[in-house]
């Protein structure tokens, strides 16, 4: 007997002993293909030793349907009702691809649908507002440097700008959240300033809007936190607040586990494509750097610089073309079906889906379409 089999038997019997008064063991009578299904070998072992009554239970179709929707909904892709074509056309006529829309669609078409198409309003979270406060302080730090003969303002001014923004938006925090974030932010920014004050590049462009870029027929735009220059060579800097350790997987390129690559990696490549094709300037991106404002678990400040290869550019350019075409084809009403997907679960929990599809149904649909066209 294999070790795996013994482990499964042990788990099975542990589960049986959880019962306090009565125990019912049930199993399906049929497989998905309609063939008769034998009970588990562990049930057969019990029946060999004990005479247990066996009762066939018949469940009506309505109950089965309700159970299927409840038990297996996490594996199903919700499909929303298509909204008015004229309304969608007006939006898409003005739509310009940015990296947020690209990442949202690749994560889940419904994510794009809710956030980039119909733009569902959402309240500002504590973390988002805290991050905005940090971004504001960094923006003002470099703007003041540029306005003051390349001299950075004092550390106290830097932290004061953060505190000013926090105060200005304190309605987005509870009293406890505001006090905690204010204290933490001031501590983090004080140490961040000390860490980098003597090494910051002063030849920079801050909060640069880049638009009117077209790549492979797809219009692109983006707003970049900071561009650092060495002549015409550019290092694009994007500030990140939050947990560095949780961000590490997002920095990785395509792999067998994640063939699309991480969202930060894609952002880095997108920025190079955007800037390199910006006709108004003769700039060339040599790297994209993610500057993590909050230290990691070891209290170390981290920067992650991604040097982009021609293969990276080809991959993300293809992603841009593919997603653009799907958006133009109105292919954003069906979700990804991943159990952890917020927008798929939102659609199912609020009864917004008009249909639910699983992978088997979709495979059959594809086969039927291929038969129709003679493939």
C-alpha cells in the first residue's frame, strides 16, 4: 500500500470521527459522463466489516441546480448582460490604452469592464490615500529642488508636505487610522530622505504626461512619476507604497506558472514602449525602476530596476495588440472565473451575471464553431 493511500485513509477516518451523534456518508451515483460510479474504496472497507443500511437518494432538478450554483460557482465564469451598443461605442471611440487598463484586462476582463469602461465609483481606501500622500510629498520634493537651483528642501519640509496632504484628506481615515498612518509615514519618510538625499539624480522630469503615441495601430498614454536623465538616456522611476515582499512576484517576467508575467514587469516594459515611441522627444529608456518607499520586513529600503530586453518588448507589444483587439470586439462581458477574482465574485454575489460558463462548456463551444467552419 502506498504512503499516499495510507495518508488518504487516515484523513478519511479522521473526518468520520468528527461526528458527535450521527454520521451519514454520501457519494455520487454517477460520473459526469453518466456512467455508474463505485463508492470510495474506504467506504467499501467499512461495508466489509459492518452491515450498514444503504439508501438511494433522489434529488429534484431544481435543488440540483441550486446546489451546483452554490457549490461550483467559484469555478464558473460569469457573463454580464451586454449594455447598449451606442453607449459602448461612444466610450471606445475615445478609449486610449494605458498600463492600468492593460493590466486590469489581463487580470480579468470584468476588472476592465467595471474600472475602465463603465468606471464604477469606489471609495478611497486608507492604503490608497496614504500612498497618495507619499506621492504628493515626493512630487513636491523634486519640484522644489528644480525651483531652488537644484537644492533639495530640508527634510522637515519634505515630511511637512506629506502631513499637509494627510490633513487635507483626513476624512478618508478613521481617527485611529489617521494617527497610525501619520506617525508611520513621518517615520518612513524621514529615514527614506536620509537614505537617498546624497544620491538622487537631479536631472529629472516629474509627473510627466505622455500621450499621442501610437504603436501597432493602438493609441497609448501614460503618466510617469519621474524620469531620470543621462543625456537622452532615461531611467523611468515609479514609486510604490505598500509591502515590498508581496510585490516581488509582480516584478517577474513570464514563466510557466505566470505566462503573462507580473503586473509590475508589464508596467516597466509598457513605459519603455511608450517613451521610446514618443515622437516629441528623442528619449530612449534604458530601464524602469520601482522605488519602494516603505522598507521591507528587515527595515531595508528597496529599489527594483528592470532592464528590458527586445523579447520583453515583443511580448508586451503583442499583449497590447491582443487586448486592444479584444476590447474593440467587445470581449469584456465574461469574467476569468478565478476563485480569488473580486469582480467575478462581485458579479455572482450580486446576481449581475446572466450566464455562467465553465471550461468544459467553452471547449465544446469552440469545437462546435470549428466544425461549422470546417476545421
